[in-house]
C-alpha cells in the first residue's frame, strides 16, 4: 500500500504532508487534572478510550497511538484504558500485575521513569506510540 501521509504534486513539484500517520489508529486520550484518592503529587493521570474487544485484538507490534498535547508538570504518567460498553456501562482494563486499573508509563523496558513534561522532547507534535508490556507501558 502506498504512503498516504506524503503527497507530491508532479506538475508543480510541491510536497505536502499530513499529520495522520499511515494505517495508524489514534485512540482518544484524556488527561485529568487530578483523580480523587490517588497520588496526585507524584503522578498525572490519563485515560485512553478503547473499543470493547481491545484486549483480545491488541498486538505489541502495533502499539497504542495517542495524541497528547504538551503538559508542563514534573510528574510521571499513569494511564487507564476505558471501555464503553454498548449498553452504556463503563469498564476499565485491569492491570494483571497488581489488579489495579492504572498502567505506569516508562521510557524503556528497564522501567526508566520519564516525566510528562519531557514527552515534548520525544515528539514535539504530541504523537506517541505506547507499547504494553508486563503491567506497564513503554512510550
């Protein structure tokens, strides 16, 4: 399949790009100001809205693509996955390592913490790919 994020006008020689990466599904992402009963001094909390069958269809090689604007906080990020059921109910994906709904986000598989304000250095457009590992996410 040809790339769709770069367009070249053969007549005028102009090149244009789009922000949408080819074949990438971007899931809606919400960043909360604070979560009642959680460690809001150390962590920022976010939520990714995923389809009902997400857990069975997730593949490590594709990851989870989100768009997140710059947020000036020197805190680590924890993310939960919200599943909106067709009957109107809301469920959250469970982290099987600790039976909580939160997944910490790290820079690599050695669990190196990265602050949310440093994400801009990783991608100034705010497009991120999260890979789910054993109870955590790698950005």
